């Protein structure tokens, strides 16, 4: 993967994470609920690899 593409993807992921946090804070979603949803999503994606 070329370096400029990698850096652009990295910047996009960081920007998307920041936008998600900003939207969650604006909507007054408790950060614990957001953390649990993230953990559950990560767990489900991890389980799919073992199939």
C-alpha cells in the first residue's frame, strides 16, 4: 500500500472516530453506553473470525 494512501486512510479513521465521539457527546449519549456498544461490536467481529 502506498504511503500517501495509508496516511489518508489513517487520517480518515481518526476523523471518523472524532466525529462519532462529538456526535455522541452532542446527543448526550453516556460514554459508558458508547464504550459497551464498541466492545460488543468488537466482540462480534472477533467471533466471526473463528467461524
